């Protein structure tokens, strides 16, 4: 793997000089130096300018931009520029355009108007990669290569005939013969048995529910096709360049259909784009979850925040601006959770195009603005935190996450539309966040040794090897908690017979004979005082201890929460959808049993995370409240240069980073 270059934390964003008169470029570099920008991504959407007609390349403008940035001390993450094809490609090759499940063509005029399975697109895009990399492989400004951009953001699924043929090829590779495919897809149902590969199509619009395993395999295929573009571009780059190669993932609960766990080995460093949901007053929890998940995809290594926003975006129904201080808190929260670089979309706010109302480091009003002043402050903060680079985040808790389980649990014709993958993940993560406990979000195949607690939310689809690994983890002394609708099917989306929760019956010591989903708005109560909704099931505690049972609803007296002693550890089962207070109480019990403690004692609304290397630790504290608090801390406060002797005063809305001399157990005080 090629390694990161340079010192300190990267800071900058997408730079699109082609949108501006050339006389603006020198001002851009001067402002970058003023703000402390040290890395910009260049050329992401430049294909039409670099290759204005087929086979004719024009690099003069990009030569001048890269030279200017290098002279100004700004490094470059240079894009392959394949993110969106120019209009001439669709005109010359209309078969490259993607189609929806109903057959509608997606035309040029936006971005990513290409079929990811198109051999014509692949050929033309790789010619561009060779041309760009061949010209700039040794340019002194270039320290990183950026494959495409947000692969699959708008064209992850294509149902055209080209994609259909590619899907058949993918299925042949997966199954080998039609008998195996027919068995995996359960085609004996509804007279779907296939006798020839040519009979198989993507799951296009059908009269009723499409075959669920066909749907699941098409989602796998579609993720793999996007990954194939990444790998093809990487293979070209590897023959020409020496710098590290990345592409920006979109890890977060708003993007569903790329299996980034499988993509991580194809990049030299993991980078991610993250945008807040403006309507969510608790959006900082979603930010933390996405950052922890990105770190999990990166295998615990530091990662790069490739895009986020200085203020409002342009694509939500109501694009709320960030309040003073919020951009700084957002950025440093990513650093706290493992980011060694903080970049934005984009450097200068566009004056035309679909994203002209998207915020930037330099807004339409220019540098004499709240946003640019905060940008300069953030640049100074990141310079002060340079020593943190390369350190890793402390986490004693793992949450198991699998994109295939997400796809499977949200297929149609299931027991309840109210059971969604993100729901219990968000709930359990939120309880951990409120408790000040950091979690790694990892694939079920991850080595769980070293974690004190493992949470398993809604892992509907699970492989035998991952079940066995979790069983070994618990037997060796670990604590695990599994929520309802987990372990239900195998990798082919076939029910695991013998009673639910299928794959986890032995581990959990329970057997469910029937699901009893609740009606919309219906609640049930437990004898430990908890309230729940959405889901109940008829659980038999074959070997497990009953911790709580229903007092009403369809199953009074039936267990809802159990605990099973397995070897030196314990496995808990949560058979209903607990409300937030009950989930907080459950997580507190699990943390106590597993002896997991927060990075530092902190009041509600204060985020605490610890990073460490071989010799030092750093405590990040982010105050999301409107009240000053005091936290236990002993060491150098890097953002102020002051020294904490046992206690850190953290004003409302502020961030502190302390290089710790020693852990301290001073009690938390709230300042009136």
C-alpha cells in the first residue's frame, strides 16, 4: 500500500478553478495560504474540458493550475476526472446511458449519466486515466490520486440490456450452473425456474414482488460493478504513479447500496464524504456514527474526510445554515474519531450550476464573512493538532454492520415495514454516545478479540462463519447483545428453519415460534417498567434467563429480554423495540457487565473521545450544550496552549483537545 505523505492534518477541499476566470486563481491561492489550506482536490468534474472531443486532450489550463498551487505551497489530490462523462460520449454511444427498472433512460444534463457495466464507458474512462496520470505522475504538487467521485451516488443500479448481460456473467461466476442458481433463488416458487441463462434479467418492474434472492443478488452485482470501475482505474494508476490512491466513499445511513467493507482493500487510504441532515437536531450523533463506521471500514487506521460542508448544502428540502461554531465542532468531531484530514466541498461557492447554493470555504459574499473567518480558525486549530496525526481511536465496543444484511432486511414482503436496518443501530449507538462510550462499527467477519462488548442490531442475514466467531467471542468471556429480526436467513435469503432467531438460537438460548408485529402506534409494556413498540415475538427461554416479560399486548407473560450464560461470557437477546429510556438502561447494564467505561466522565451533551499512539494519548471533548462544564483532565490543551491541572473548563459550544499526562477521575461539575 502506498503511504500518506507530508506532516500534520490535511485541510482544504474540492478546487474547481475551471469555473472561474484565470485572474481569480492567484487570489484563490493567496486565500488558501491565509486559511492554512494544504490540500485541494482538483479535476473531479473536468472530463469535458480535458477531452473536449474524443481523443483530443487539452491540459494547458490544468498545467497552470497545478504549477500555481505548488508555488503557493498547496498540495493536490488529483482526480482521474472520470466522475461524469462529457455529452459527446452519450451522443456517439447512446448505449452507455443507464436505464431505470421501468426502462426510462437517464439522460445527460446532470452527472453520472453512464451505465456502470458499459464496456464503452470503461474503455473511454481508462483512456482518460492513462492520459492524466501519464502527464502528472511526477508533478511535485500531486501527493494523492482521486479515482472518480462518489461512485454509485446516482447510477448504482442500471437495468439496461448491457447491464442484464453483465448480470448474467456475474451470476455464472457466482453459481457456476443454473441448478445452483435455481436452488439459491428458490425458483420452484411461482414457476420461476430458469432453463437458460438468457432468460434471466435484472429485477425490472414486475406485476408483484420480485424474487427476493434475485433482488439481493442484483444489489450485490451492482455494488461489485461500481467497485470494478474503482479497481480498473486503480490498476491503470498503479502502473504509472507512486502516490497513494483513494476514492471518496459515502459511509452513512443515507447511502445504502455500496458494500464499502468489500471496497476498502482497493484504496491506499479510506476517505469519506459526510453531510448533516439539517432537519435533525441530533445530527451530531449521525456524524459520530458515520465517522466511527468509516474508521471501522479503514480497519481502525486513520482516514480522510474528503467532503463535508462549511454551512448549508443545496440538495435537502430545507437547507439550514450552520450556526456560529458548528462547522468547527463538526470538523473536530471527525478528527476526534480518526480523521487525519478535513476537507470540504468546495473551495469557492459556484456562481452557476446545480450546486450554486451549496456553501464553500469562500462564500459568495467573499472572505469578509463568518464562514471564512471560521475557516481560518479551523485551519489554525488543525495546525495545532498536527501531532495527533497517525494515532488511533480507543474503542472497547464493537457494533456489527453488514450492507448485505441492510439490503436483505428492507426487501419487500416482510413481517413489518416498520423494521428497518438503521433503527436499532441508531438507537444502540445513541445510547453509547450519551454514555460517552466510543464504538467501532465493523463487519461481522472482523476479529472481535479485544472488544469488551459486541452489539448486533438487526443482523437479518448472517453467514455461519460469522455466527461461529461471535459464539467463540462470548465463550471466551465477551458480552454480546442481539436484537430482534437477526439471524433469520442465510446468504441466499433462505429462512433458517427450526425457530427464530435462526442462526443465533444456540448462542442466545432461546427459540421463537412466531412473530407478533404490532400495529402502527401500538405500544406494549414490560414488567421492568420499559415501554416498547413495533415488534414482539413468542419467545421460549430454552436455556436463557428471563430478565423482562410483557405485561400487556398480544403476549402477556412472554419473555422480551433474556440473558444466556455461554462459557465465560453472556449473550443477551432483545426481542422487542425498546424506547429510548429503556434502551439507555439496557446499554448501561451491558456496559456495567462488560466493564466498559467512558473516555472521561461527562454530562449529557458533551462528546468525549480518546486517540492514542504508542507513547501518548489525546482527549477530545466537544460541548454540544449551552452550558459550560468542567471535565477531569491533566495535560496540555493543544488548542489554547494552556495546561490543565486535574480539570478542564469547557465553555458552551466549544472544543478542547488535551494531550494527557495521566488519567484523572475528578468528578464532573456543571457551571451555573
